[in-house]
C-alpha cells in the first residue's frame, strides 16, 4: 500500500490499471487526455498488459468499447464534454446491449460558447441512457470507484455500463494524496471478468442489438434496463461494505456530512462538495445546525436514502452545477420529485445554480446560501431560484461585449 | 493551512515548481493539494499554479485568493495588470520575487504591506546550467516556509524531474539547494495566518438578477472586425527575434511562416517585425535560410528601450 500525490486523471488511470482491463479504445479530449496518455505509457512500457487503440471519434470509440465488452473482455474508456455528446447514440446502445464496461467522464461545460472548464451538463445529458453514474469528490474516490464500478457493472444482477465522473481541472489536474491499493487485494476484491454467457466464440455465433417492432418487446427490453439500474442501488451498498472490508474506506450511495442534528442541509454532487464541507465546518463553529448531503450515485437515483436523510429537515438548498434552460437546476428538480408526498410535507427546497463553466463558488457564497435558506425557512416560503453571479462578473461580461461589438478597446488582454 | 501561489511565464517550469513544492511538503508529512492553472499554455504567457498544505485533509479547492506566500518567477509580471500576481496580498503575505533588483526597490515600487524577499535566480539558474526559473525559486520558497528539510526537497526534485534525465535532475538539485541555502536566514518567514471567510466577517457576495437581454448582446457573438488586434501577444515574449539586414536576402519566408502574421515588408522588401504582436516563438529564426534573424533576451532589449513591452 502506497500513498502518493496523484491527479484525478492519474487516479482514474490507476483504477483501470489495477482493474487489469483488457481493452482501452481511446480518443483524446481536454481535460481527459492525460488518462489515456498515462495508460498508453504504461502499456507501452510493459507494466500493463492491455490493448489500447485510438479510434477516429468518440462514436467509434464507444462502439468499439461496447462491442469488446460483449465479446467477453474487461473494457475501460474515457471522454469528456463534447466527446460524450458525440458518442451519445452509442451510450443508449451500450446500455441496451447490457455491455458491462466503465467509462470515465471528466466533466467539462458544453458549447456554445465553448469552454474547457467543468460543469455537469455533459454527464447529466447521459442521465437517461441506461448507464449508471457515480460522481466523485476526491482523487481517491476516483480510483476507488473505478474498481467499484467494475464490480457493479459486471454483477449478474446489474450487467450495465457505468460512468465514473470527475470534475475537470478541480480534480483532473489537481494532485491530492491517493492511497494506491495493493494489487493482490484488488485481485481479491475484483475477480477476473466473467462473461456470463456474453461472448463471441468461433462456431458459436450470437446476434447483439437485434431489431424489435411493435412496441411490446421494446418495452420489455428497455424496462429490463430500468429494473437492473434500480437493482444497482442495493448492489452498490453491498459492494461499498465489501470494499471497506478490503481497503478500509466505506462508500455509500449518499454521503451525509455533519447531518445528525442539522436543520439546514446543502445538497450537491462532485468535487465542489468538499468546498461546501469547509463552509459547513465554519457555520458549525458559529453554532449553526448545518450539514451537507452528497449523492455519489446519480443513476440509480438514491430516492429512499435521500428521503430518509432529508425528509425531516427544515430547509434544503440544492446547488446545481448545471442548467436545463426553461427549467433550471436538474438536481433540484430530481430532488423535489424524490421528496414529494412525504407525510409532513418535507423540507423547504431552495434552488441555486452555480459553478457553470468552471466558475468557482466562493466560501462567502456558501455562507450566503445558508443565510438565504435560513431566512426562507423563517418566512415559510421558498426563495426564487438564484444564479450565483455577481455585479463584478456582469461588468466583466460588459467589457467583453463592448469589445465584441466594437464600442471599446481592450485593456492589456493577454 | 499553507496557501501558496506560484506565478511565472509559460516555459519557466511553474507547474514543475508547484509539484516539487507539493511533493516536498507531502514528504514533510503534510496533506497536500497542488494544481497548475491551465488555459494559457503558451510559451511566455503568464501562468500560475498553487499549492495547499495542511495537517489534516484539505477540502478547499480552486484558485487561492488569499495566499500566505506568493512566488513570482519573472519580475516583468509585476508590471502586467492582467497577470493578477498581487491579488489578495495582505500584511502577512510573504512575496518572493525572482529579480536582479533589490527587495527595497520592490518594496518602494509596489508599496506592499507584507514582507518582500528577492532571489537573484537568474544567476543561480545559469550557473547550474539553464535550470528554469520556477525550479530555482522553489528552493527559496521551500526555505521561506521553514518546514521543508533539505532532504525532503531533494527527494522531491528527484521524483518530479525523474523523466528528464540524470543531468537535468543534478542541475536542478544544485540550483534548488543554492537558493534554499541562500534563504537560511529567512526560514519560517511564511506564516499560516491567512484565514478564509468567517460567517460573521464575510461580506455578502453581491449577487445580482440577470435580465433577459436582446441579441446580439445575449449571444456570444463578435460583430466587430479584427478584435484579435487587441490581444497584445507581444507581452508573452521572453526572447526577441531581430532581423539582420546585412544577411537577409529578402526571400520572404519568415513573413509566410510567422503564426501571428506580424511580419511585414518595408518599401525595400526587408522584413519588419511588429513587436506588439510578436510572441517570441522564434519559428522565423529557426527557419530563416540565411540565419539572418538574431535572438536576444527580451529583458536585455527592454532595459535599453522599453518599446514592445506594456505601455
Ligand atoms: S527568412 Fe531570413 S532571409 Fe528570408 S526574408 Fe526572412 S529574415 Fe530575410
Ligand atoms: S518570433 Fe518570429 S515567427 Fe514567432 S511571432 Fe515573432 S516574428 Fe512571428
């Protein structure tokens, strides 16, 4: 067991290495490229026995990944943002093929305008595909959850592809101490790929992805994906406990931080949630009863857990790093639905949208979110949805607009 | 927690410097987080990286706005407003500048509340054999923290430069150590005083309501022509190409190859470089068939005549 400094990208690569994957179809895209570069180096240097192939697009990459998985080998692949969307058609296909592979997505905001920095609209666009989704908050979680994702994907009760998500920049390029599990212990936790009859063999042909017409058969097969995805909640809970026995770190579908007696709770996913912890600590020191709830699993959506953890609170503020135009924050909408119909009406829900395109969320803003929530609880009515956006930022946009439309010269732009 | 920001220009090894410091602090028993800030991955463009180190797991993330130590590997950045080098400096923030000017000079010029130290890293780096400025400065930065041993620092250098070959490691070790030793009397200058916001002291963030605005304003569209003229890429230049008219055959190759399109021909057909935009990539000098393009250090030229720098 070694503990070293690793970026989120390197942690993802370590996950694939320890999982002893057989095949890595690849296509580069910022901020993911470092993952496949690392794997390519290891394979080239002979420390990893695997085949890496660069394809001509993410669509082909995912097709190759799915095809390989259903021929009976362990497959790893990675992408980000536009790449994930370019391969979107195949995400639905791979789920339908019941191809048990792991795809790491390094979150990055979507065009247009183009950006390199993170938010969650890319991975949430894959929400309804049938891929399961695990959202990580630290580099350690990235490595560990790649291993967990293989167990989950390959479990006979599930047999679905899994996305492990990490935030670009804030995790992908950020080094943190990461414990690299002992390969022998990993081999014990994650046995070799079992094809469970999903394989191609000479003289034993099978057809994947056949056509069904009339709706009835289609409904059956699509609903099978749903049932398997739902089943994955219990399987993840079980695997999390097994993982803890092997490696001493417990993973659950939802993390609850300082929630025991919390009256007000923040809800968010991904790496910014650790920033929320800093704010929670600060508010706790000041005597406020505040906590944080962070779903790791987004598909399946841990409804029962969230109802249990949030149902009795006075107020819940959801911070969405995504935006569904014409609706608002996606997590907020999902949570509102999950908490609907509770006996005592459930907590007051407030919606905040922030961190779009890598925009930071300052500690002061977390404190202010709690303040707004606390006032709303006292008033007894939810505040209007709030975009985290300041007067200074608008001024900055105005400067850009003036240059773009020719009404002003730039400063020393560099 | 230690919060450290490292500034420099693309090519000065700032990411490597942050990793050396991160690894050294990790070796010294700290929990560490380090990251470069990508975006301007262009030679000579201002870039920065940051390092956090604490006794317990670090939950803070993102750019450091209230640093305990700011390291500046290139003193020309202090004149560049957009490089934002001095952001968030307080009375307890230590500033380390790589410069051949004195600390007193910078104190008076910048009027800063906190302690300022200067390292003449150029000389050290050159003696050790072209060690990048970032790597030299990090030796001094490590000493200023007062919690990084020589051994931890040397191990970190060896680890982080392992891919660069034994000669590079040795040169960097020498340079880093020299800077480290030179700062022995300043050991522990950096204090872990900077605290993040507290619930009572925090100013509210100043959120505003956005209105639905009309096009073209509301879409990311550029209607004005040639706005790229406003990006003074000349500010990225650390080395400057100069045309030697005695040798130049006026073939025009450099003009066609320049990626910035900043070479023009004068009435006599000689190439003229527009230094407002020349980014110093030196493609022209590498390709000139007559070797008629000389390369000078920008710093040396600018002390003679400040043209081409920021006005
Ligand atoms: S490439 Fe060299 S010789 Fe040709 S025009 Fe440019 S400077 Fe002169
Ligand atoms: S160095 Fe030469 S090629 Fe590069 S931008 Fe300047 S003039 Fe153009």
